């Protein structure tokens, strides 16, 4: 049973223990609080008392588990858990046609992934509070896919309570391309955020115009196989360019080749190094990638 829970929630053994502990302590706390509140009513323990007690602990339980989850480091998990429970109870999960589940493929520290997750959470919160149009599409990061054990993006996913999938090269390129896992998580859209492997043709076929990538240069310049990270910035500086930037594009079967969706530019100063240029590029990425994803998702939802 514990293994099934661990797989279902996609957490390690320690977090599973902490989650179960939170459930137990949260339940005890709401039961204790419910009894204390009813003491002020001076009601006898009759049918009405038990009805009120059940209502109280039902209302108190979410607050109690969230409170207990903070010192145990499980707040992100329980926030997502309670949102899902509420969605099912209110019927929103069945009628949420305007939300797309996205998978982020990343290989490194995950700074772009972190910004995308943050924006996704804000959009979903605003939609829940009716601060944005009810028919406007939003996206939720439903899965983080990584090809490097120990990559920083995996820690970001764990803190955010997002399921992760660690992939290996043989199955990705010559097997089922992990399509069963993507289907299991109901992935509608794929976002590449510092993912260094080329996408297999089979995945592109299953997700036509539903895979996008961000490149740290102004394509078609400084793209192609082997052009990533500092190598791109070094090439830009070596060529004496006076500007660089980012390109967000659909993914096809060639490296950095698909239809361009968006570009943003920055100046390349004479004193710039690969490191200082990288800082400028990161600012452009973080400022623009989440917004462009939301825009593309909106267009996909309307088509």
C-alpha cells in the first residue's frame, strides 16, 4: 500500500512519511479544535452536537493540515492536493476545458522551469478567483521530465509538488519515447527549457505544433547541433555581433529549426563576456517565456 501511495504521489520515502504524518497530525488537530469550539456552545452530546462536530472538522481539516504541513516541509504538496480535491468536489475538474497540462523537459538547474511553474500557479489561482476571463486558457505544469539524475530542476519540481520523470536515452530514442507516461499524466503540450536532447520524430508526430523550445540567440543565427549555453554566447561575441537575444520556436525534426513564435533582443556591449551576456539572456528568458507559453496555449485552445 505504501509503495502504491509513493508511486501515486511521486514522492520519495522520507516525503511519504512526512505526508502521512501531516495527515495524522492535521486530523488530530482539527478533531481537538472542533471539540474545543463546541465547548463554548454548552450543547449536550446529542445528535445536534455530533452533526455540528462533523461540520466543524470538515471545515477545519484543510486549514489544520496546511498548518501542520509548513514545519514538515509539505506545504506545496498539500496545497496542490487540496486544490485537486476541491476541483473534484465542485465538478470543475470535469468541466475545465480551458486548462492544458504541460510537461517541461529540462536537463539542468531549471531556472526557466521555475519561472514557468510560478506563472502557471498564478494563472490558475487568478482563474479560481475569477480575476481573469472564465473562458481564457491556462496551463498547469503536470510533469517535469529530466535526463540527468541530480539536476537542479528535479529539486524545483519536488518543492513544488510536481511529478517527475527521469528518462534514459535508449528508451527515449529507440523505445516507446515515454509516450505511455505522457499519456498517464494527460500531457497536452510540451515545453523544452534547457533540454539538450533532440526530440524524437515520434513525439513530434504525436504533438504536432505542441512542442516549443527557447534558444539563447536570434535564430537562424547561432543555432544547430552543439550550440547551447555558453557556446552560443561565445560564438556571438567572437563574431562581433552588437546584439543577441532569445528565440522561442516550435520544434521540428531539426535542431533549432521550427517556426519562430517570438524573439526578443538585447545589446552586446564591447566589454561583455559569455558570462555577462548569459545574464542578459536569462533576464529575457524569464521575462518572456512563461508569457509566450500562455499565449500559445490560448491560441491552441481556440483552434
